[in-house]
């Protein structure tokens, strides 16, 4: 009888621990602790930085990648757009070798969710802004896209970065911030 009770307690503990680790997600997503002033940075300024290619997301033929930060500051999440270097294709435009490229980006509150994977669709255009309140167990969607207007040159090999999305889940509040899980890029289901 003691063995049976021990096995039952052990099974219950294992079962409970499997739900505590990362919500209802079957996949381990990138996780970080964000404290006030900390950020998640996607992309990089320099092509030699391994994170530079990450900024292209699913649009690997774009003339430049996204480069942005999502920062936790004073109880809010902010999106900050950073510059990135253009690729060889965009350098063919006169004057572009001296300029950096930029994207536009916004963030929106998806609402309360039990896991990062539960953020499974993009938001409506009117649901995005520059900043949102950081709330435990809420999901957020970031949308970034190219803003250099390269389509006006009529070159089929030269285009702005198409919309890319990132999903963020504030899994758990800590003393100074949040335990955060995120995925970039992600496609809605």
C-alpha cells in the first residue's frame, strides 16, 4: 500500500511539474528575464553579426532586415526601431551606400493567454501602438515591415521587408520584471 501511495504522489508531482514549466506549450520557446530597462533585440546593424540574418524573418530576399527592440520600462512594453545596413542589392541605388535602412513597427496586446502558442493570430491594424501595458499572463504581437519604399525603383530584385511578426508572452511576474517567452518570426495559424 505504501508503494502504491508513493507512486501516486510521484506521478502527481511529475504531472503537476509538466504544467508549471512553460504553460500549455509543447515546444520550448526562447525565454528571458526582463527587468526594468531590459530589452529583447531582433536583428543587428552589422552583416557580420549572426543576429543580422535573423532580422529577415521569412522574407529572406528583402533589401534589408528588421532591427528593433522590445523594451520593458516603467511597467510598459515599448518598441524601438533601429537602423540596419542594406544588402548589396540596395547598394546599387545611388546614395544608398551612405544610408542605413529602417523599418516601421508596432506592438499590440493580444490579451490573457496560458502559453506563447496560444497567441495564434495577428491583431487588427487598429490594435497596434508604440507602447502597451506589461501585464502578467498577457500575450503581445509585434509587427514590423520595411519602410524605405524601394518598390518605386521598379526593380523586381529589390523590395522592402514584408511584414514580419513576433509573439511575446509575459509568463510570470518577478520582483523586478517578468519571465518572458518569445518567438520571431512567427506565422499565424
